[in-house]
């Protein structure tokens, strides 16, 4: 190694030491860096649950026969519905839905048992609160299936299995019980890591400018590239530690299965973190004040989360937005983590996402360095 | 509280804010932009679920079943498979979400008495949400298809009919649930963001001593700083509500004055929280980090906007009580979609009032400590 190279390494090392000291000087920021991600994952891991179970149900049973009770029991014993209120006034059903105490309301008409045994196909009413369209769709589907099964059983007692009955057997791969948590917790890891990477870098340069230490850096022998490296390496290390912490919580606390290899996951995390950090640095070099950097980061983060496929499937977005998601590093990272965790996929299946993420990391770093040079020479 | 001094502080804050063109632009334009952006982008309506079909029966009956699935609009056949081996391969790729397998003998079993015909639906469970919805749609379609066949063959009407009716959002359009929730989420994030730096900035720039030297009381400073932001917030909500109504046809069925009053309560609480963070933590960097961590993801994930609070564990449900967005999401959805008033929303109103009181109180206390230091 030439003397120049050694000197450059030495300068970067010094810069890293300075950055680390600055990062850890305030004990409160240590808490933000290492405790906050864990708390966040634990809280959000419990929150990200779209499984429809124990739907609050209000019941008005005008019939009050063993048959009508059997219908209610069929709904509740499935585990999908839970009776929270019973009454004999139909008006109460509306009130229960209005107040949000119940999401579905069942009304069994008088004469239900009589019509059932006479083969007259009694009509049972189900009112569904459509505010949450997702839950409503799923709950409605469960109710339809349960009532159809019950009806088939009732009529087969009389006539034997009627012709034309179809039995749909469903089998889900990768996640047999269709638990949403297993799908969502890996995504929460991605979101937390992105948030923390941005938080650590978005103010890095602009603060030096506001506090006036940017001039000092300017007269130091460090080049723009060395400065960027000196700023990124310590923060990347912190972000990797955060990633390890939250991943451990996901595995140990939430029992999310990790079917793929840890090495692939680490590689993906490293690429993603560098992409996130360089975005933060870019924001920092473009902004004039810390407040502006804060706003810019905010402006970036919400779209990044919403257009990532974390909360909303990308396939259902309009064409234009689907294309926009391609520019979102979080989208590619989420595809990678979900595939590694759930499907045990490796680089052969995920090379497109890996190269995209790698490209973004490189381009982001180059762009941040270039912007930083501009800032320094001004 | 002296009104003259209060007005002076509010005017000073407003002037400072107005000079910062970029922040002003963001405060006024950002919410509308986000509503438009996300209103168009987000939908949960699952349509055209890509399916592979393996029909080993190849009878008019089996084709009728596939047609029934396609005709619903919820599924589309991407691929016709010709062997069971291909079926197992199919799901590992990501171009289909499920595969329908009609085994040989389906039509025979269907027409025979005492037997029911079996078909299999294999789903890619790695996206549990879409898979659950797909399963539900398929199930409902198959149940209806079987019932229709029975009627056609006069082998008896279905034994029980379940008539479902959906309230508040009859077509189950996810947009109607998203737009009101989105307004609440956007506003709670913006509120914290606008005020999180307001006191830390004075501190870092050294104008805090000047503020301390004026005869203004602490509470007046906090309230005076709050007022311009409350005005901006109210304006933002008004614009987004009108935009949601005009552009996305989100109905506003309830009382608008009530929405205004509850919005005011919510804003005071959320802005007060931002001022508290800013006053308690003198550094802009740390204040920003804490504001972000404490408000951003909680507003999205713990507010009921995305995930039903009722299905969270009890401890977490208690934690959501600390998230102001939670109350406001119930308020906007209740007023927009359900046409409910205070008779239903009073717990939210009461808790937001408490929140606003605590927010202002904490901010004033944190501020007092600093002036003494």
C-alpha cells in the first residue's frame, strides 16, 4: 500500500472515531438508537395482525329454538365470531354497529326452525360494518361458508347429501395457517431499519453546517469521498447492530420462522442499509437547515412505507404507482426479507432484487459524495 | 393569560414561520399532496387474482366451475397446467397466487347422490392477507355455484340462505375506509413534525434568553407558539376533507361543525405533544429522532388506520391509548361514514380533551424548567 493510501486510511479512521464519539456522547441518543428499535418491533409485531378472528357479533334471535341456537353456536365455535351482545330488538343491532361495539350483526327471523324442517330455505340476515372493507370481506366469507355447511348438514339428515355439493379444500403453502404476523413482522424489520438509517444520517451534514463546523472539515485534509466514508461506516455499523437486535426479537419473541440463510439476510441488510444511509446523507447535503432536512426525510418516508408493499399489495396499485415502487429500496428489501424468511429463497431466486438494491446503494453513495463535494466547494 | 402578550407571541411565531418558505409550502401543500398521492395509490380491493388451473376432469361441469370463478372478476386464469407435477412447481414462482386443482372424476362425484365432489385450492400463504381474501372469495363463489346448480337441477333449494348486507360502505370500497383514516394519520404526523423543533431551535440559536427576558408567561409562550400551527392544521384538514369528498367521493355523512370541534381538540393535543418533546429535549437532532420514533410509526400502525385495535392484545390496546391518532381515526371514520355524533364519540372526545390538557400542561412544565436553568 502506498503512503497516500495509508494516510487516507488513517484519516478515515480518525473521522470514524470522531463520528462515533459524537453519536454516543448523549446517553439519551444511545437509548434512541438501541432500545427504541426493540420496543418498536415488540409493539408493532403485535399490532400488525390482519387475521380475522373473534369478530364481535351482535345477535337478535327471534326464533329461540334449538335450531337457531345451533346456527349461532356454529358461528362462534368456528372461532371466527364472538357474540358480544344479544337482544330481542332489531334496533339494537344498528346501535351496536354504529357504536362500533359489534362488527357484524345477525338476525334470525321467527319461524326459522319451522321453515328449515319444511325445506323452505329460511333467510337469515347478516349486517356487516363495511368501514374496514378488508375485515368485512373476510368475515362475510366465513359466515357464508359456515351457514352453507350447516345447511348442508341439516338437509343431509333429511335427504342424504344432495347432488351438486362441492367441497373446496384449501391448502396454503409456506404459511399453512395463513397467519398474517409471520408475513408482516419481517416487513416491520425493514421499515424500522429504514427509519433508523434515515434518522442517523439526515441531519449529519446539515448540522455541521448550522453549527459551523463544516468549515473546519473543509480545511481538514479529508477529501469528500473520505468524509462520506467516515460518516457512513460508523452509522452503517450502528444500523447493522439494530438490524441484528430486531431480527433476534422477531425470531425469539414472535417465532417467525427463518427458512433461508443468515448470510443472505446479512448481505441484503448491508446493501439496504447503505442505500438508506446514502439517501439520508443526500437529504442532509441538499437541505439548508436541520428543520428542512427533517421535513424532507418525512416527505420521503411515508411514500416509501406506503409504496413498499408492506401495508398494501403492490399488484392492486394503478400502473403508474406500480412503476414508482420500483424506485423504492424498501420495496426490494421487503421482497427479499419476506422470501428469505418464509420461502427460504436464496440469491438465485432473488438476484434481480439484490442487483437493484446493490445498484441503488452504489448510485446513492456516489450521488451523496458528489453533492457533498458541491457543498464543500461552495 | 394576557391576550395582548399571547397575540404578540403568536405573531412572532407566525412571522418566523412565514419567512421559512419551504416549511410553509410543506405545511400547506404536503397534506393535500399526500392525500391525492395515497388516495390513488392505495387500494385493498383484491381483483384478478392470478390463478393456475389444473383441470384433470375436462368435462362441461368442471369448465363451468372454472367459468364461475372467472366470471366473478376476482380471479383470472394465468395458466392451464397439464400435470400434477407442474402444480407443485407453479407456486414457488411469483406469477400466480394460487392454483385450482379439479381432480378426475369431479363431474361423476358431483352428479352421484351421497357424495360431494372435491376440488383443491392451493394458495401461496406467504402473503397471508391476499391468500385469506382469495380463499374467501373462492369459497363464496363455489358455495353459490353449487347452490345454483342444485336449483337448476331441481334437487332442492339451498337449505339456509344467508342474506348479507353491508352498512356504511356497501360496495366494500377500501378507499372509503382509507381516505378518512389517511387524513387522521397525515395530520397527526404533520402536527408533531411542525412543532417538534420549535423550542429546540430557539435554544440552539440562542434566542431562548431573549424569550426568557420578555415579560411573557410560560403558558403564554406555549399557547402562543401553538396558535399558528392550530390555524394551519385546521386549514389542512378542511382542504383534505373537501378534496377527499370531491376527488375520491368519500361521503361526509355526519356533522361538519362536530368534525371541526373535534379536529381542534385533536390538533391541540398532537401539537402540544410536539412542543413538549421540543421543550424537554434541547437538541434539534434528538428532538427530531424522538418525535419521529414516538409519532410516525405509531400513527400508522397503532391508530386503527391499518390494523384493528380490537384484535390486538390487551397490553397493546392500552398502549394505543397514548396515540392521539387513534381517537381521531375513530372520529373521522365515525363522522364520515357512519353519521354518528357525540352520543357515540363522547369517549373519544373526552380522551382527546384530557390529552390536550396533559399535552399543554407537560409542555408548559418542561418549558418552565428550561427558563430556570
